[in-house]
């Protein structure tokens, strides 16, 4: 995914499934300067900073 797609998902009123390494995550914030997103896992809630291009919408 690219930064524009990530922004659209964050601002969407609908629940969009986002995957990181095949596991569902929630996007908490985006950092355009670094091209990263702060996400947390739906299963354990652990926050992670990952590159946006490693996220996939389902």
C-alpha cells in the first residue's frame, strides 16, 4: 500500500481490514516524513512502527 491509500483507510468511516505479514492490524498514526505507520495487532495490541509499503488492504 502507499501513503495515500493508508490515509484513505485511516479517514474512512468503514472498517477496512489491513494486514501486516498476513496478520490483521489497526493503523494508529501515519508519518509521511518516514513513510511509516504506527500500527497495533488485533490479537495482542502490541504497537509496531512499520513501513507503509509493507501493509496490505484486504
